[in-house]
C-alpha cells in the first residue's frame, strides 16, 4: 500500500500554503517613491486588477509534479475555492485514488491522509511557531488565482519602489526586522498580467516564488493555466508545477471535509 512520508506531506502543505514570512511585523525600509512613480504604480496595478479574473467561486482540475532534493512525485487532483472563505483540495495522483484532502479556511488548516488514517488540524499560528513562517488565507488564495496583493498586507502599493525594462514592470518593497531584511517582488508584463510574485530574505536564503504562464482567455479575462512554485526554507528546498484544466468560475461548490473518528491526529515535525 502506498504511503505519504513526512517530507512529502510537508511538501504538499508548502505547495498549497506556501511558506510566507510574518505578514505584519516588518518595518518599511525603502525610499519613498517619487510622485511620478507613484502615479505609474497606481495606473499599473489598476490595470492588473482590471485584467484579473473575477470570481466568487473557482473550480478546476490540476496536474503536475512536486520535487525536492530527494524525490519527484506526480500531483493530480481537484481544487475548489470560495472567495474569502475556503480552499478545498483533493489529491488523486494514482488511478483516481484519493490520497489526501486539504481544507484551508480563514482561520485554520486541515489535512487528511487517507492512506495512513491520520489528520492534521491547526490554525496558521501553529505553522508560524513551528517553522518561523506566518500564513494568511487571503495571500494564499491570491497566489493560487493570480491576484496582486501587498506585503505586508497593511502596506500601500504606491509605496513600492518602481522600475521597468522592455518587457516588465517591477514593483518591490523591502522590510527590516531585527536586522533581517525581507523583500517582496512583483513582475508585471506590458499586457498587465502578473507574471511573478516572490517573497524572500534579501540574501535569497529563504523564499517562496510563484511564476505564472500559459495565459488563456477565461470569462473575457486572461488567466494563467500554469504556475511554477519554487521555495526554500530551513526545512526543505523544492518546487512544484501546477497545470490547471477545466476551470469553471462561479458554479455552486461545496467543501466536504469530515475527519473520521478513528483517524489519529498528527503534527508535522
């Protein structure tokens, strides 16, 4: 019988809750943009938001791979999102057999391992205390659906620094906390599609990076059907490729998630 080892379980959680650093403790540490840059940033981000897919619910299949230094594994399943409410994921990589189910809500993370009859259930503070990361539901939802956001969430996008080249607009914000420097980078192309979202230590020793490609028209908007996620932290280094298929916005969805009574509660060490 197949089993999910500890590294794979943690990797799965990393993919879908993507280890971001603390969202509200950083102090601003960059030069305030000039007024002309401020106006450019406002125009660019307004256009990005205008081009982004709008939905109340999002349902799709996905397939791809997860890999780290030790292994490479297939990913296949279904994801359902109810805006500002929940992200529900089922993993079925082998002949349609469900191996795991994940439910993210605004205040909790739940995970069922159907092979080993155990489950994980905690709030986002648990992962921050355990691994030094802080998780926020809105940021995770945004990363999985190509939405722009500021980091920390209380920051104004107009306060980001601005630069550009022939193909991209680059928005960046830096923070310093206890002499540790952090960086949030947004890459936006000339068609106003968000192409990259990266949060990192400035020395790049820890990071979480989302790269978006294969944009296709969906409900008159352009949406990326491929996301490449790269991450590195004190526990593991790896990547995941997620390919969306059969995306259906705004259909009635539910998030069935029942933890059987005989399942054993576990922690990810």
